[in-house]
C-alpha cells in the first residue's frame, strides 16, 4: 500500500498530479491538505485501473478509509478508464487532502488537476 505521486509543472497556477500504485487500498494521499483557511478545488480527474476494483476519490482519510467521498465507489472493470471534467470545480472542505482508496490490490493510476483557493 504505497503510492507514487508525480507533481507536474503547470504553466499557470494550480496543481496537476499523476499518481500510480499497485495497491491503493488504505486511502492514499494524492494532494496534501493546503493549510488553514485554504481549500482544494478539483477541476479534472482521470482514473485508470488494471484490475477490477472499486475506486473512491475523497476528501481526507481516517484509519485507512476515505472520510468524505467525492466520487464513488466506482465499480471499474479491469483495464478501464473514467474521465471527469467539472464545469464548476468541486471544493473540498477547508484544509483537507485529496485521497484515493481502492477495494484491494491492483494497479491504479489517478490524474488530478485543480487549484487552491480560500476556504
């Protein structure tokens, strides 16, 4: 249960991360909590799995589980992808991390982009 997160360089403000794991069960962090008085706003998300998994994207983690689900659980077949572009960004609660959790072991890749704003 470990995730590798690559932070991508953007030409403007905001964040773009590409995270991969062979086992994201246990709520792995994609983007850290931004700090007091700040909130993450999610504008796009791509989820790809190599095995049949249930995937939950959420705000915050506690004891290896997502605290507040944003999407999911998404029941995904092996070797499938889902793409989400939000016309209005999804705002996470203040000072809360963006996390992914899966129903078990299996390759998963999550691309997320957005920005930090005042809560």
